[in-house]
C-alpha cells in the first residue's frame, strides 16, 4: 500500500513556516513545569480551571486575570507575552483584547 512507506516517519510540508519562534514559549513552559514540580501552583495549567485562560466568557476571563495575580510565573509570563504577543487568552493577568495590542496591565 502507498501509505505504508510513511509509517513511522514524520512528514512535514516544505511550505510550513512557524508563525513565531517556539523557543521563547518552550522556555516559559519549562519554567512553569519547574515551578509545578517544586510544588508552586501555576493556575493556568490547573486541570480544573485552566480552561478559564482561553475562554471567551468574560466571567472566566476575569477569574483568570485574578488567578494570575498570585502566580509564581507572572513575571516570566509577562516577559514572554511582551516579546511574543499572543492572539488570544489571558496572559500575565492581562485580558485578551481585539486587534494586535494587549494591555500591559489589568487596570488599563
């Protein structure tokens, strides 16, 4: 069969180009994993409420913004999103906004 030759190989299109560098996000996620391993809870990765950070519901977004305030990864997250604007979700205690600019603080 024609598809059997591809089994076990990763097929990547020559046209694939990442939208943004993956290294900064990898570093942030590594930092979050280290905090979690050390027993320091990072709320956005909590399996019970983690979906709040990507929700379009304003009440969930407000809860996510509040959850960020005591997060041990807050400064690292802010540094990441300042350099690598994300298109949606709550990042570093900042609510999502329309367009390309994210507010630098939750108070305006």
